[in-house]
């Protein structure tokens, strides 16, 4: 049984409906000293980013991070030896043979963690899905009700001149996500591998939480879930700024002051109208490049 990381697969749903997979048996030996046929390998394509764990020990057996990477999950049994192998000049027709051995049987857990350069982090309905649909070819569901994004949606942002990076729309977070509230751990585990976190904040007057409060809650949830995760580089995109009124503009200025204090670069954007998206993407690419090549200066 061989798992292979493939870009042609983007989910693990198949294994939910096919929980038991068995490789075919080989064929027994035949007369005239003919050996039996070997059993065929079972090749199981899985998405890049799949982690394979042992059910009993919860040990991580393999982390398939690159396309084409393979992991042999269970070996086939060794073939038997026919009676002809034991023949001697004085015992030409022995009446015993060595039977084959059974193959390995294992119970595994498959877990998918999205691999992306930039992970979008924010509450439900702040505009993450709309943003990624505007800057890449990813097409997540966009609607005006919570949790339209139930699974991560990676998309490739192309800036021209062979410059690109992968951005992922992550399911929306709620306060208490580190305890599993909302989509909880299903959300948080998918941003563990991102290089940069882009906190997307609803700055419109229609959001119940002020922008600064959204940032504080998001920061707390990241830290409670994983300290290394909370230390990842962050940027902030204040979305829906085309809807600002006087009160929401003042709240936004307080949030921007909070960002400056924490040394987080922030942008005012409108994913719907496309305001300031080019500037945001160029800055994100520069940060991604610096993280990828810490020893090289960023090409101006």
C-alpha cells in the first residue's frame, strides 16, 4: 500500500467512504516449476500536505509535503517457496514446501494540512472568500451567512515576471476556536504551515465587533492554540473600507494605531471594488520572498 502526494487530489473524502483498502493477492505457483505472480501494489494518491499517523500510538509516520513524495504504508507478504526448491539428487520430489506470509495490516489516520505562503485569518463574513476570488483563480463559495468556507481554498496569486505565491482561504474563526468552538481546530490546523498570516478585519459600520477588538481576539486565539503559530509574521487587511462612516472611520484609526504599536503592516482595502489590492499583494510577495530567502536581499 503506497501513498503518493499528488496535486491532482485536493481532499481525503474518498477514504471516508472507503475506510478499508486491501491489496490484491498474488497467484500461487503452477506446475512445471513456474513461480506464482506477485500481487500488485495499490497506489493511493493523496493531496500534498497529508499527514499519516498510526491510530494506536498517534505517531506521525509520514508528512507528504512535496508532489510525488511516496510512503509505503504496508508491505506485502513474502511469497512462499515451492517443493522444487528443496529437491536434491537423492530427494527429487520432496513433499513439503514453505507457504507464503501474510502482508502487513495497519490502521492509519489521514490528516490534511494546507500548505500555503499566506493564510487568511478572520471572523466569518469578513470577506476572505471574496478577497481570494479577486486575487487568484480560486473560487470558494461567497455568501452573506457564516461559515460559507468549510474547507481551505488555496489559490495562486500571479503578479507577473514569474512572481507568484499561494494564498489560502481558511474557515472563519470564532472566539474560543482553540477549544474547538465553531470550526475550531479544523480552522487552526490549516494555518500551521503558512509563512505569513494575513488578518482580514471587517471595518464596516455593520460589523458588531470594532476592528481593534477583532484583532485582539484573533491574536488571543492564535496564541492559545499554538505559541509558534502566534509568532508567525502578520499583516492586516482592513476590508470593506468603501462603507466607512464617521464612527467606523474613528474605530478604524484606533485599530491602525494598535497595528503600529505591534509593528504590523496594515492596509485599507475593499475586496468588492478592488481598492488597494495591488499594493497589498506586492507587500505580501515581498514578505514571502524574505521568508523564503532570508539570506538574500529582496530584488527591487
